[in-house]
C-alpha cells in the first residue's frame, strides 16, 4: 500500500519524477529536499556512527541474531522457534547485504561508470538465504553462531519461500545473469515485476495439473526492501494532442486515461569473492487512489476498492492466460507497466548528474531486452526522449538505437509477440503513433533500397494478417544496437530464418556485426556449490581452493585423473549422497519410493510439445513392455532405472496437461506391477522449482534434452545437469551441440535428425513416405486399447487424440500431424537408450565420462556469458569496490 497519486491524468509529460519529488501539500512545481539548518555537526556524528561495518565474528553474529529476535520479531527467549531463528538470521544477513548494497551504489555514482540494465519479465531466483551467505563469505561464522544458539543452519533453509517470479529457463537464466553481473563487479541492475502470486503452484489432482495461487509473500520476505519513495506514474488509455511548446515547436502529448503507480522493491544481489552488491528492482502496481470513500458511503462497497483491484491485477500473476481478449489486454499492460517504470528510473539516474547531456546516453547506459516481453522499451524510450525531454526525433531515434539491445529466445516466428492495432489504440495510443512514424520513415528507406514488394512488407513493423497488429520482434530488431541469439545454432537460425530479411538489410548497410551469439550459461555458485556441496568440496580438495567457482577452467586439470580409482571412488560417493538426498525428497513429498542404486533418468523443463516429453513417455512404455514380456531371468539383465519427469504446463495448454496426465498414469501402472517395478519406476514430480531442482539435478545420471533439432533456442537445464556430473541423451539442438563439443562426443548420447534434415523429412512425409517403427506402433496400440487410461474415458480420449494426430503421416512437420517428428526420431532414440544402458553397466567408464563432462563446462558458466555481453554488447567495464580498511573496519 502506498499514498495516493500526485499525478493528474489530464496533465502530460510528468514522467521521470518520483512521487517523492512532489510536495503532497502543493500543486506547484517539484521542490528539492531542503538541508536542515545547522546540520553539519549532527551529520558528522551520523556519518561517524555509520563509519564501521558490522563485525562477523561468531559472538557478534550471535548478538545480532538475538537482537533481531527481540527487537525486530518481538519474540522472547521463551518463544523462539526454528522459523523465528530463520527470520532473525535472515535479517542479520540482510543488514550486511545492505551495507555492501549502499556502498556499491555510491561507488558506481562516484566513478560515473557506464551501466547496463537488464529488463526481463521473469526472474526465477530461488531461495536467497544460502546464496547470500555463500556469496558474502559468511557461511562459516553464521553456521557456528547458530550452533552456539542451539540451531543447525541447514535446518533453517526450508523456512524460506521460493519467490514465484519465473516459469522456466528464461527466468532462471536471468537470475544466473544477475549473480554473474555482481560477481564480475559489473555495474548492472535488473528490472522486472514483483508478482504477488508468481506463475502458479502446480498441484496434481487425479493425475491432472491444477493451478493454485503461489502466494510466496504470505510471510514477511526479509530479502526485499520496499521503496515507497521510488514510485512512478504509468498511464493507460487517454488520447494524444498536438500543441506548440514554449519555443513554438510542434509537439505531441499524451493526456487523459488512468494512472497506475509503480512502486519499487529492491532485492540486493551479492557477488561472490567481491565487495560489490548489485540490485534487482521489481515493480508493484498500485492504484492512484486506494479507496473510494464516496462509493463506500453510498453502499457501493465493491466499487470502493475497484481501482485497487484493477491496478493490482497488473502485478498479480506471471503470464496470465491470454486465450481471451481480456487476458491479452492484461498481458500487454503488464509488459508496458514494468518497461515504463524501469525506463523512467534508469533515465532519471542518468540525467541526475549535473550538466549531463543527452548525447552522452549511449556512453553511460545500455538497456538489454530479455526476449520480446520488454520490447515496448523501444517505443517508450522514444516517447520519453521526444515528449518528456523534448529532444528532436532524429536525435532521439539515434540515441534509442544505440542504447537498446535485444536477446531473442525463440526460433519460432509465431512465438514473437504481436499486438492488435485496436488494442494499442485503446491502451497506448501514443506508442502506436510513434510506431507508425518509425515505420513510415523505415518504409521510405526500404523502398529506395528494394522498391515495393514482399521483402519490404516482411520488414514492416505492422502486419495485416491474420489480424492488423504491430510486430514486437521487428520493432526490437530495428530499434536495437545489437541483436543476439543464445546458442550457436540458434543464432544462425535467427539470422537465416527468424529475422532473415533484417539480417540481409543490415548486411546491405554494412552492419555485419549487428547479430551476435551469446551462448547461455548457469552460475556454478548456485548449481554446484549450493546445490551439491559434496561435489563442490571434492573440487576444492583436489584444486586446493575455491577459485574454480569464479574460473571453471581450473576444473579441466582434474581430467587427467578421471580414470584414477581413488578419484572415481570419491566422485561416486558424492553422486551417491546426491541420490540419497533425492530419494529422501521424493519420499518426504509422497512422490515415489525410489532406489538410490538405480540409474536416475531425469527430464525437467517446461511441458511443451517441442520439448518432447511425449517421446520420453513412448520410450518408457516401450521399456515397460519389454520388461513385462521378458522371462524372470531375462528381466534381471535389464538396467534398473528411475524415470522422473517434471515441469509446469501453461494453464491453457491442453496437450501439455494431457502429457502430464499420461506420465502419472504410466507411473501408476509401472510402479504397481510386481514384474516390472523392481527394474523400472516412473514418477511425475509436481511443482518443479529452483529448490526442487537443487535436490534433483545433482542426483541425475542421465538427463533428457530431446527437442526436435532446430526448435530449442539454447536450454540451460542441460548445463546444470552436466555441471553436476550427469550425462545427456539428446538431439543436436540448442546448446547440446556446444556442450558436446566441449565435453567430447562420448559424453553425450545423440539421436534424431539434424536441423538441416527437417525440410526433407517433411517433403517425403507429404508424399506418404513417413514410416512408423513397429516398436512404436506397439506402443500406440497399447495406449489406444486403454492400458494407461485406467478406466478414465476423458483421459483415454485425450491420449488417443495425441496418437491419432501423430499418425496423420502426410502432415508430419505441421500442426495437423507429427509437428515435432517424434515418429521419425523414435528408432534412433531407442538405440541411444540402449547405448546408455550398455555404457552405465561399466561403472568405471561411466564415472570417467561423468568427470570429463562435468569438468569441461567452463564455457557454460554465466561468468563467461556475461563477460561477453559486457564486452561485445554493453561495452561496460568492471567497477570493483575497494576493500574496506582492515584496521578500523571502516567503510570504503
């Protein structure tokens, strides 16, 4: 909750001024905060008291925790639970975070560094407590301090809620990027939305996914800092007017409509082995008026809070269901809401320096748009520069194109966002107007280059079919300094298919380096050191220090010991511990009673047809049938496997939900079959999250990354699994290709067609040449006769619907048939699985491959990725904060 709005909807161009810049008691011009008279001595005393950092010896930490118990939580020594201990300890850690956070921001301002700002609709952060302790190097003293108070540090971690601010790889990538930005001491901030309910909590009821609110804010969150003083106006609706400014220049202003308030919540992001702590600033939507007292007095109670409800809808849920028009409206408003607030904030930070000139903007600011969700930033940057700051059009456009950058995360043109012109006219009329002017000038340029024709129409920022709309992907590419893909193959597809005409346009203009590749990565601090401490300790023991956590190239030295029996014994012991932790997790959550001595086969990612969880299901059914049909003596020769699948399906994605149901039903049949269950177990693991991933990923022996070649932009879960010593069964798609190049061909079990084969396969299928393997046909027959339907007619109909569509062989490669070529790839998939079993049977060989793969992953640390972003795209330099003076512990 915040105070009422100070912005008049009928006024214009008041953006880039925080609410705190206005006097609530005056309608006059903004006034500066006055310096108290005679404050010199007082402030000197204040500054002196803030001169020293908090001490981190065990006794000082204990005193801080106890003080938080009594003075922050109002608890007593007689009522002090484990949850209270978590909250008190978190607040003690946060105090230290804030010291670093404030001093880092002061340092960046003092040095006037160029900054990068990362705009993302989602951040899958995971729990902050352990990560903060590790990165601040405070884990040992806090562990000892808590032990002395009668608590174990590890027992407190589960009391923290997972922030539900992301869905899958896109959000987790953004979180890893933040960690690396801080670790590399780069002056970078993230911006996003503070969703009240996140994506959703996934419950499985009768085998079906049911979405429930994930209210991660139910209890106080010590890691966020409310900033009611950092609140900006965001307008929707209204109209545009032409007018002459005080210099007689013709201008346009946007007036009327409604004002939503964007209030900031800061989330400090500490770096590892550095004194820098950066920031993730998230925006909460609030109404301009909290409560309509007149409506309440007239007994219109629901109307009294109507503004608040409508405003809070904007930051309620990540990716609202947009099957209907109202859902699309909400999604567009969400995206503009956080872009508008973020740009006002970062431009205000830029211009606050005395005598700053707008021409300096590209030398001081880089904006990175993470996928198409924030690409309204191009139009909003133009509006703020032209309308609010009153720059000329050409200057504003040049500054925008030098400042903004765009990361593409999809190879599918249909996934690039497009907004109906009518919707834009209703909600963002000025942005539609700006888009039209940009497009008019662009079309004039293209007509001179190419004449009129389909090539020009394809480059237009507007589309006519299937509806008249604006193409956000085109806007992003035209309005950006750099455009990047996220894996080598993906970047080539972006250049040659997704934005082929734009790529040729820039080549014709001599801009050969406009499109660049930035292969994704993950942070080893979270995904090895926090998630898999036994493996981390093994690395540190053999290498003699923790330096590998910031330079994973050091791990390559261990490859010469991959066949050493002693090394292998310790390696397999670490893997065994990880499996025992996962077995306990599965049992504790009533998911599965698993055997740690089996091969753990994992597929965890967003449920989508192109990721081909269905292909995995078909293989599991085939394996079940093989075991079932075997004699008892033959069964004993099968490699024991535990197959785990998890991930969330979009609420409106019915086929994905049907796949989840099929996985669950397969598990019920397999796990309750006494002939098969000793050799094969299957489970769907619900509500996959960062915390769940930290339990699952270290235990994996093999992980499935089996998307159709040419459909996965990169993937990052593949990197996490391999970093923890798991091998991959996968296609030549996304980052699999580069992971295989780094680790060696033997560390990955490859199957399936290549991206270059797809068109030929589709052409043959169209002629009727698309054979179904006999083994797969047996699987189809088994499904269609109801073996896995368990008497549920609804489920049976949906399962058969999936199979029947695949069997429309002349339509393979299209939405009417086997769109993602499961039938084509099934035979080679079975062969790859057989190779997995054969290789795993030789444990010494498997262990050597595991060591080789895990120690070859330096290329896939986000430290490498972010270093390349900083150098190639943002052109920013590290700005490490100096170490504090040791003798006095005073702040630098």
